[in-house]
């Protein structure tokens, strides 16, 4: 969430950023509405303070009037105090209403894009910053992963539908071992890179979801346990980042590097057909997340380091990939800059997104009230970053489809110590 002071001091930059995100002129008027409400809030607070000061002053005089035998004057003063208190009550209610309106409007404004974010409306306008230079050739007779899963008894999509519904795959046999191997591989790589492993809760309260930006922006995409007022997590980013909600760090504490494996749950609605078939789009999937809390002066170097980490994972898995810088129209609500990783699916002849690595700057930290104290004792908002390292569903799809050989599916060398088999056949 952008701070009021930032909005007041950077209106031109915010308007420019919202236009990069393809906000209409009408939608951008929310900036002026916030400024008007802030003026009203200050004026209202001044009136409230004046009422309280007057009540305190008159209250002191009432006792003196009684002591001097001026009972009638004292009663009149008490009546005046009662009137002022009633006025104060009205002003206080108005102040709460203004604060609620301000909060609602502030929550409706996305993060300001980094200057390097290109303008654009859809994912077709994203910029490829690291292309895969090798020639991509679909395998001769290669099968898509959903057919491979059936052929080698790796994933039972039908059983998942029977048990739960569409989008909840059931892994079995070597498919389950491959999934577990990838989780352990990603966690080992993250901890070797200095990330502390976290096993977080899989449900969070509304405060946690709001702090990282899932609420109110993505409320419709989250599974909600109404009786308990809890949300199933769409990513480990939510509980892991919230460890530091309402925390004041020392400057020397940063960077904080955390990683966590969790199942993730998303009520994604989409088109039908090959784009969502098999593991291409599911409602439950496994993911290893990396999160960093950084000093603002160093967060973009941290972002580069996180991008390099994900590149290293894909290189070790021997998967063809490319990196895109997201355009304004495709940029996440809370992100200032995002790089997406896509792996090539040979059998489907298409690219599949497997990771997003983002810098949120102070946007999440302001909601989290996550600050650090500098050498002079002054408090500042930290920067938060996160990335998928990696999301497993499409990684499994790409491994199956890109490693087909005559007698089965060959495992990448880096995974063999984890799978304990070299070939699926």
C-alpha cells in the first residue's frame, strides 16, 4: 500500500505509473479523491481537537464556579460541556468514516511500476529479456504430459476429479517420487544459497492475506473457510512474509532470506482446452518459494540475485527457458517489477510460466508495518521480494515432455540422486 505522504509528494509519478498499468483517466481520479479526503480528515481532526480542548478548559472552571457559590453558572457550563461532547461524538464518527474511506481508496491503488516496466496491455506485450537461443524443435511423435502420465501411471487425473474435482491431480508411483524429488532439490538449493527453511501454516487469517496484497485484490481466487474465517494460502509468500508483520528490524538484520515448501491453492477460472489441460492449470500444486527482506538501497541487486538463483535451477534441470520483463498491464497488483520464467514444452509446442520473481519495494512493508531502524534510530519501511523457485506442476510437465527417449523418460542428472532412478519406463 502506498503511504499518504508518498501519494501527496509523488502525484505525477503515480499517475504515470497507473497509466503504464492501463488505468483509465476516471480510475486515476482516485488520487484526487484521496487528497480531498486527507484535507477533510485534517480539518475534521482540528475541529475534534478544539472541542476536546474546550471541554477540558470548561471542566476545570466548573469546580471553581461551584466553590464560589455560582451554582447556576456551573450548571450552565455543564450543559455546554454536554453539548460539546455530543458534537465531539459526531466528529469522531465522521473521522472514523473518513479513515475507512481513505483506507478503502488506498487499498485500491496498485504499486507504482519501476521505470523499466514497459507499457502494454496483455502478456503479449511482455518483453523477452533472456531468450533461449537454441532452435526449438517439437519431438517427433512426442506425447503431451497428460498422455505420458497415463502411459507410465504417474498422475491419475480421473481419480483426482473423483476425490475432489477438476484441477486436483493425484500423483502416484514414480510420479509421486518425481514430485517429492523436485521439492527436496529446490529446498536443498535454496538452503545452500543461504535461505532459512520455513514450514508455515497452510491457512492464514484476513490480516495476513491483506498484508501481502491478496486481499482485497485476489479474494475471488482464494479458497475461504467461512466458519473459521481463514484462507487457504495461494503461495508460501503469504505466511512466510507475515512472520515479520509488525516487526521493527535492525539495519544489520537485512537481508533476511527465507524459503518454504507448501501446497498452494488457487480458485483460478480460465478457458478450456489445451491451455488448461493436465498440469497446465490446476487448483492445488506444490511450490518452493524464496522470500527476501532487504534494505531499500540494495533490493534491486537482491532481485538480480534471485533471478540468477532461478536461472541456476532451470539450468541444472536442463530445461529450455526464457525470461520476460512483465509489462504494466500484466504486472501483479503489489509488484513494482516482475520477471517471469517460462519453460518450453516440446510436446505442446508452447511456453509455460513456472516462476515469477518480484520486487514489491515498500508496498507490502507498509501494509505489514515492517520497518527497520537505521544507525540514527530513525524508522524506515523495508523492501520485500519473493520468487517461485519453483512451481512444480508445470516443471513436471516440462520434464516429462522434454525428456522423452525411445524407451521412456530420462531424468535430468541433477535429479537422479533425489529420484533414485534415471528412467521412467
